[in-house]
C-alpha cells in the first residue's frame, strides 16, 4: 500500500476521531481546513478518489459518524454559523469523494438519512430568511446528487424512498421553495438525473400523490423563474425545469401528469394551463418528427371540454335564454363567467398543440404508421364553427387600435365584456385549426359546410389586431375548404353582396339580396 495514501486515510480518520471526541468539538477550524484541502485534491484526481475509498483504514465509518453528528447537532439551527461551516466542508468532501466512483457512491449512500435531516433543517422557512445558509444547503444538495448520479440502483432507491414519504418530509418539495436560484438549479439537476431514461421513476412522478405535489410546486417555481435574466442561475434553473417536463413528455406521460393536476369542479386548473404552455413549447421546438399519438386523445378531450364550456359561457353572456337569437349589441353582458378568459387561454394552447401534431403527421419525414388517421381523433371532437360564430358576436374586432363599430347598431361591446386578457389569438388559432384539418379531407370540408361554417370562415377574412394574421389564415382555410370540393365552391359562389355603400357613405340593402 502506498505510504502517502495510507497516511491520508489515517489522517482523515484521526481528524474525525479527534473532532468527535468530547474534548475536540471546539476544533472546527482545524477539521474544516483539513477537509477542504483533501476535497480540493479529490476534485482533481479520480485515482485518488478510488484509492481513498477502497484502502485501509476505511474512511466510511468515520464519515458516517461525522454526518450523524451534524444531523444530531446540539443546537441545530440554520442561523448557527458553526454548523453552516461544518456542513459546507463535510458536504464538499463527500461530493468530491463519490463523484463518478460507483463503489464510493455505494459506501456513501448510508449517510443519506442524516443528509436528508440536514436538508430538512435548511429548507425550513426560517432557514430561507438567512442568506448565509444558502451555501450549506446548496453543497448538501450537490453531495446528495453526486451520491446517486449514474448509479441506477441508488437512484431508484432514493427516488422510491422520497416519493413514499409524507408530504411534509419530502425535501424535494421544500427545497423548490428556496429563494436561492443556485440551490434550485442544483436540485433540478438532481431531479432530472433521477428520471432520465427511467420509465418507472417518471411514472412515479406523474402518478404518485407526492409526485403530483412535486410537479405542482415545480410549475409554480418555473413560472417565477420565467423572467430571470438570460444566462443567470435563475434562467438555467428554468431551463432544467423545462427539460424535466420534456423528459416526461418524451416518455408519454403528458396525459397522466395533466390528469394529476386537475382540480375537482374546475374545467381547467391553473397548473394544467402552465403544463399546456410547456407542452406547446415542447411541440413547437421539436426537431424530430414523432407524431406523439399518445397525446392525441388527451388534447382532443381537452379541446372538446374547453370548447363546450366556452360556447356555453359566451351564449349566456350574449343572451340570457337559449330561445333568444344571438345579439352582439347588448350593452352589458347578461351573465359574465369569470373563468372564461382562463378557459380561452388554455383553449388557445390546446389548439396550437393540435395544429402542430396535425402538421407533423403530414410531414413526409414522419415514419409512424399510426399517423394515417391521426386527424380523425381531433375531427370528431372539433366544434370550431359554432365557437367561432359565438366569438365573432362576443369579441369586437380591433382595427388600428380601435374597436370596429357595428354599422347597424352603431354600438360595440364594452371592454368589460370581452377584454383582451385570455382571448388573444383565439380566433386566429381556431381558424388555423380548421384550415389544417380540412386540408385534402372532403369529409371535414363537407361537415364545415353543413354546419354553416363556410360563412363563419369568410367573416374571419378581416384585420383584427387581437388576432394577428387572422385574415391570412382565414383565406388559407377558405382555400383548403374549397380545394377539390364542388359543393363548397357552389356554396361560396351563391353568396352575393347584401348591400352597398353610396357616395355619401350610407349603407343600402341590395334589392333581392338574401341575408344570411
């Protein structure tokens, strides 16, 4: 055995024994200096890590005693400077010792219960008020991460243990609330490593009760990190949060996760909307061409439920009874559903996801044979024509910053009825969906005609600043509706102007015109 290596192991064991003895607990500076020196050497030398972890005298009993001492610290409090210093040094030593060495990871895993107690202490509300505690928290998280990373057996043991704990003891949930972005980043690195390439652990995260709570807490946190300065630790943490959900989407767990975020009695929960934002971004940025068939029934069901809810809410707002004709000139809504803007916001996201998947299914690079009848899933649940008709009555068009005035009633819907929040892009994306679904699909083309949808699409060929490029998408949708469909072409040809403007700017009804 190398004498220098033997001396290093002996030195470590003697330092720990001296510190842990009754008379040595005041020698914090000497312990931390020695640990920091050894940790620095370990970080640079993998062979040293291997030798120190395997040679005699064994360092593992001493390291276990050291962690137990920290977990049972007499005056355990995040504001105790001495404890913070010790945690930083011991965690750094442990982190560097186990990095990339499977045997060291196996031997160090025994300190996990003590390490978890330390993390529980430093993830309390009072600890979050002490900025000086952040380095200790961060170093402890990194030590835990290095103990299990790339070690499949240890990762599964850790993940199964944490997701079986009572919610108040799950340090993953507690640490996501840390105000320190570096700590959150280190935690998300650990979580992404845990679920990477593991169907079992992803499933546990999306289906277990504690897993759902972790996802809800994470969604709340990434929303707060969204505006973080580019290249900052907060922005990096946001990226890792996104990658975590992307791993779940890759594994086909989007439906399970969406259902686990539901709130009884609500058509759409806020966390489900946030998840749809991530899903939309994931699909839009996809560089490969899978069709994501596992998401299709979920998105179809979401679109159907949100569309029906929106139709019902808008109908109640425009007229109080179903027996009355739609009247967009009501000065005040008959009934205003406060959930409608949020519902429409989620509907826009679901529509964008459906459009992207539908377009991917037509891409020649798509190799999934199940893509053939993919659009039929969405077609069966699509009721865009009626929803567009209601939206056209409910939402005033915005043209050059001004609301378009109804030439008949000379009135518009007050902004309190249909403000911009939640309704932006809704008409445009619904029109775009119609255009995509009816492309070279005579069944859907005919259905739109029978439902009176052609007139609705033609009415969308206008400028609306709330729906950029609405006119262009409507023209494309109209083109796809008429392509190869003689009945639809005849329907459009039968439509004639119902009025005309004279030189004085007065609108006159055309004799013999049929109003539709």
